[in-house]
C-alpha cells in the first residue's frame, strides 16, 4: 500500500496519517471502503499496533474515517457541506507556506503556475 520512513524526523503515526489522507483525498480508497486492520497493517509495516491505532484515531477525529466496533475502520463518505473549521485551518496553513515561499525569493507567478498545474481530485456523485 505504501512505505514508512523509519529514519524520518516525522513521527511514524504522522507519516501514516498523511499517507492515508492522500489515498482518501485522491480517491484511491473509496468511501465506505474498509481500511486494513490494525494488526495486519502493523505486521505489513513492521511497526507497533499502538502506532497504527493512534493514526486511525487521528483520522477519525478529523473526519476522514469512521469505526464500527467489531468490524473495523472505513473511509467516511464525502460530505457535501464544507467543514468550515478545517477549511480555515488549511487556508491559514497555505498562507503561511506561500508567505515562506515568497520570502525565500520564489516569484509570485511561479507559485501561481505551481498551483495551476496541480490536479483536482475527481469526485463522484451529483453535479447538480
């Protein structure tokens, strides 16, 4: 599914959380699809099951997944309403990152080109 860099300064649970978010955002993992069990993913990645559980808890707290006791964890359905709090947090983070890039001397038009080359994830569902 993916790899974890055990030599990275980024904690393993954060790496795992970010990798799973990417798979969900880019719809590699579809809504209501079951995530690997904590035990099987821990074996595959040779990391502590508590680390997997911590990542799953974080993803659930952020709304990316939901859990059914005795069944496992699943990808949350895409909500039509925007999570305003999350959007505001991401906008502030983007402003900080763009500000830092501009401070480092990257021209504004180059930053705009970078954003324009990024692909939007295709979402299934109604196009009202």
